[in-house]
């Protein structure tokens, strides 16, 4: 059936937010999609003071022994989970997730504060200018270390960063037409770059060094310096021409800006955005229409905001209603935001010296890991899935983990770890508050509310199952069971 205005509002809030409560859906329906988008794109004016319950740790357990210098390895990741759950800057948060997946970094070999600071850079630039986003990401300690551009020397350069910068982050491997199709020569795709281009760019972007400052605040204990003697400046030949590269710390920004203006960059980036947010098979017209907006705003400080707005207001956005599977992490935050999800700042835990750093939402790190999508631990350079293949994130293991995760969120008590016995939940779905919001104990009204909140009303089969399960006057435990059934249904897995 043709989606109703309410269902289209829910569609918008799933794709470009982490979903919303029925009351917030009512507001968006009344406001209109375009006005909601304008509000969200003007993100700096939205009050975000309550988006975090904790602050980052600002001291070490032992500053002089950095084999064990961090008080809590997962505290920084938990802060990002807090933000995703509570922020009113939802469109920015969803774009933040996109760019974290685009510029995929695994924190396993990094100092956790570096990854947290990296996330802050991505968040700040998520709706800004693409060239600035690329250059800002490139000079974070996290990215410099992750792709081996830390200490890179023009003499015998490490080409890892230069290669990934083009292959994954800007132009892509092959030349593209404005509609996203490959440029062909004698029936074969044409390469955007060759090995000599990668090597020359690696030399141009060398000279950056990450320096550890022993005993400093853990949130600012890495500095980035530039050594011009390690870099080749002046005229550098790559991608078919000579380019003037400054012999200072703006070298990477110069290269990033050049790549942002390459003809293939717009269709490469736009296609990925459409595959992640709209449909895994975007039409050539949709791609070319958004590419025009991308190129028209290529130097604008709000380039990405203009692109996102054009994607949402395009007629083919609403035509893609229920055309994608959800990412596992979207299922988690959707449940917590559509229902009364709760998170408390602290719980009594026997954590010894680590107690001060037990962050709210830290159990989500373990719970989302069960679903196969823990935020700071992507499995490879394509993050959790190659764009256009979201369904590969839904493995048998992740689905089993999902059922366990939703059980734990509904049972109010997170699992106890070997080292820290929890005496109360830090994250849970609050069923008593849910029933108060519904304002009725009638089984039919409860079913209608849950189905509207979670699955746009639900399919006839799911509706019949939930109504039958709830009965006439369900108790709290029965409502918990009904929520669990919906969250694990195929209906809820559709975006």
C-alpha cells in the first residue's frame, strides 16, 4: 500500500535519525519533512547539553606505566553510545555513523582516547565541507597511525594512506560518469590512478608525526607535528599533472582539496550515500541529480548539508520506503529511542580502582558486539559491510546475539562480568514508563501503540500475533514479551 504521511515521517526518522518515539513522530508530521530537515541541518542551534551523562576520564591509573595507563578501555566508546541515544542532533549523529563507516578505523591498535577524539572530528565535519572533512580526518592521530602515515618519509614512502585515500575515501578505483556508471574505453573500465600516482602522493603527504606526551591528560596526550625535511614539497606530478604542494602542515589539505574536485569523486561519494541511506540500487537519475548538488556546492562550508537535503527531498527518497534492511546498530538505538529507553549515569559496581570510570551505556558495548556491529571495531576497511550489501551484516550469529540483547534490555539487568558485579542496569527498556505513555491497559490499545512505534503499524501477520499474545489486559511481563516479539520480527528488521 502507499505509505501514509505518518509512515513517511517514520521512514525519514529511521533513515536520517536513530528513529523517534510516537510523540516525536507526531511533531514531525505536523512540522513537515522539509522543515524538520532544515532544523536538523542547522545543528549548532539545537541544544545538545543533555546528550552525555558522563565526561571523558581525565586521569590515568598510572601515568608512568603506559602498558596499563588507561582506567577503562571501553569508557570512551560508551560516551559515543550515550550521545547517539540522547542527542537531539539526530541527523548529524546519523551522518557521523556514515563517515565512521566510510573512514573505517578499528581501535584495537590505538589508544582509546585517540579514537574518541577522532569521532569528535568526524561529528563536527559530518554536515560540512567534504574536502575539509577528509583533510581533518587525515591529520588526526588515529588516522595517521591507522594507515601508516605517521612518520612517513618521502624517501622510501609508505603508500598505505595515499592508496586508501583514493580507493576508498575520495575518487574510487575507476573513473565514473556523473550518473555513477563507469567510464569505458574499448569496453573496459578506466582507472582513476596507477601505482606511480600513489607513490607521488605518498611523498607529498609525508612529514607528519604523532608524538606521545607522557603524563598528559589522556584526552590530549598525542600531538601531531610536521617535519618538512621528511617531505617532498614544490612541484609533484600525479594524476596527469604537476601540482604545487606546500612544504608545511597544509600538504594533506592541498591534496584532499584536489581530490575533492576530481570528476569521479562526486558520483563515487553520492552513490555510497544513496546506498547507505536510501536504496542499494539507486537510479542513474537519482545519482546524477544529487551529483549536480554536490558539485555546485563543492567549495561551500555546508556542502554535505545541501547534499543531504537534496537526497531527502528528491521524489525517489520516499519511493524507497521499506527498501533497506536495518544495520544492527540501528535496531539497538531504534528500540531505545522509539520506546522509553533509559540510561543512568552510574550504578553500584564492585570495580575497584576502575569504579570512577564505569561509564553509562557501557553495557551497550558488549550488547552491540553480540549483534556483530560494535561501533569502534569494524572488521576491515569496508567497515561492517560494503555499501550496497547491508544484509551481509545480518549473520546467523548476529541474529542470535540480537535476541539475547533485546532480552537483556527488557529484563532490566545487564550481564555480570568476571571483574565487576552489576547491581543495577545502566541501560534498559522501561516497561512501566512505556505503559504510562500508552495511558491504557487495554491489550488492543497497547498492541496498536507498540506496532506503530516500532514497525509503522506492522504487517497483518505480526499484528494478529501481537494482539493474540497480549490478550485483553496484559501485565508487565506480557508487554515485555510482546515488545521482544516485535523487535525480533522480520518487520522490525526492515528500514
